[in-house]
C-alpha cells in the first residue's frame, strides 16, 4: 500500500508564502515609518499658502478626470465618469525661507484627496467651496524637507493602511513558509 500523499506540496506552500510575503513584508517594514511621519506631521511648522486650483480625482482609478460619456467593455456599459465617486484635489503654493514650493497632498494617508463626493461635479463644487481658488490657506510643511507639505496634518485612517496590509499578509506568509519547510522535511527521506 502506497503512503498517502499530502493534499499540497512544499513548493505550493512556499510559492503562496512568497507571494503573500511580497505583499506583506514591505508593508510591515514601511508601516512604522509612515505612521511616525503622519503622527509627527501634527508638529510640523506652518505657513500661509495660496490655493492654485481645485480639481476632481476619480476615486476608483486615481486618474484625474477630464473625459465624459459612457465607456463600454465586453458589452457592459459603465456609469459615466462624471457620475462615479470622486474626490476634490487642492493644488496649492507656499513659500518657506524665500523658496517657493507647490503641492497637492491633503494629508499623509489620504494623499491628494481632500473631500469625497458621489460625482465629479459635487467634488468640484465642494472643493471650490471649501478651498476657493486664490484664497489663503494654512500649509503644514516638514521643517527638515519643506517641499513635503499637507493641508491636514496628523493621523487619519489611511495612515494605518500599510500596517493593516502588513499584518494581513505578513504573518500568514511566514506561516506558509514554515509549513513548506516542515512538510519538505517530513517528505524528504
């Protein structure tokens, strides 16, 4: 009678572990730096800046919109771009120690997106209402690197995304690699 073969092979387990590790380990390594940066941005210096423009960013592709109409793919009709979820993007300029800078980062963890909306028009309207073009705003900048700036300093939910992804994928990858190693030891005569 032949010995029963395992349901999976060490190679399969190792491949799955490596795949999850490629996703999770960099996130685990990056998370402390990113959390510290977002946390410390609450202590950054501030200066007065000027709103240069307000645009809209398509939430599901991270591409600034400009096209209109319906798109189709494989016979499916998609919702027109203008009616899909968008967020306002505020572009601003500011000066630190006589040196001009510009930016569009709203917060660390939130990227460029300032205000979420259900359509492009709503994002533009809300963004222009909150940040009228030409108006003065407070810009928080990193005193060690003044070209790095935000409008909303401190932690937010997006600051935790690398840690969450790292914890979601990192430990399972190590577990799968360990299981591959032990299964290989059992199967190798």
